[in-house]
C-alpha cells in the first residue's frame, strides 16, 4: 500500500456568511485543527463564486490557516501584525510534533527535527532560530536569510548544529501547507495533480454505498483530493456555474452526513465529519 497524501479544498465563502472577524477566525481554527488531527498534507482555498470579489475572504482564510500551522516561536518572525490577525489569539493550538513545547537547547537530541527561521549569515553557515535560547548553525548554506526551513539536529555540543531536511524524510506528521487557488474549482481538479478526487455533497451517494470501491482506490493513490462546498453554494452549483457537471469532473460524489438533522452543514462541520469517516474506513 502506498503512502497517501490527503489534500482538502475549501471554499473562500466558508467565512462569507459570518459577519464578525472573531467568528471567522474561530471557523478557520476548526479547519486547522481538523487538518492536523487527520494529517492533511495540503489545504487549498479556492474561489467558489465568480459573481463576487472573494479576494478578501481568500486572503483571510489562507493567512489564518498558515498562521495556525506555524510553530508559535516563529510566528513573530514570519507574520506582521495585520488586521486579519487581530483575533489570532483564539486559534486553537495544533499540538502536532512540529509544534514542540521544549524551549531549551540542552533537551534537544541529535536526530530531532525542528522548524526554523534563517536569521543571518555566519562564518561557515547560517544562523537559524529553532525555538530555543540559542541560535543553531546550519550547513551547508542552502537557504536564504528570512526563509522558513525544516532542519535536523546534527550536534548539541558546544555548537548547536543543524542541517536542512525534507519533510518527506520525517517519520511523523509535520503539518500542512496552504495554497490559494486563483483559478476555478474545475481547473484545480483538471490539472492532474491528484490520483483520486472526491467531492462531498448532500446530493451525493451515501458514503457506505461506495465505501468499498472508494477505499480500494484510496489505497492505490499517492495523492487524494477531498473537496468541500459552502452551505449557500454546494459543489454541484459551483461546478454548474463554471459550465460543468460535478459527476463528470470528479471520481466520487459522496454524502458523508446522511440523514442530517439540520437544513445545512457548515463547511468546517463537513470537514470534521468527512475526515473522521475516511480515517476509520481507510486506517481502522
């Protein structure tokens, strides 16, 4: 069985019907937590209503998701204080392996991985903030000053030394990346990056009716996209507006909340319900 990377696509309008920035922030925080709990590799924010300018909502959702994913000790270095982050303090902590609570270099061990920020150049290397009381020296010089890097500890003696690492080599979940999709949802699906595409909709097939086939396809895929609509505009309507048919665009259209007791299911609620069901079916 191949290692499958899970990507989710969320609409910019998931925060459009929420008037206050504090509540918008809380909504995005739930998405960030769900992504971390279920080990999502990428969160894609896509425009779902071409009739309105969604740039502001897309930037807000993207920035809040990226802020939540960033280790706390790097946030001041990577994010300026902007109006979008006014209520960032209410974002729930992710408590993932790349958000360590250790702030002391004496507790680091050779082989540990950390997220870091390249502070400056130094003789023979780069100085990197890895969230402890002293800067680490990174060699070789394969990053830019001001860049966020993933590093592996190579020495904890007199000099705290690290080398650049790839997320792919880390044996534990190491957070998600965030991408803003400026094209349509249809273009996102059609670009061919995904081995399996799943759309969620209350008009889709009940999940358990297609679960067996879907799980087989999932376990053969390297990259899976699970797409979500908004309460006011489901994916059928989004794709229809773009001139297509949802069933022709994706591999599966599934209803992961059958017999729902509410008129609508919010995007953040659908994400939690859907990822939980897939987690049980694929990994249970």
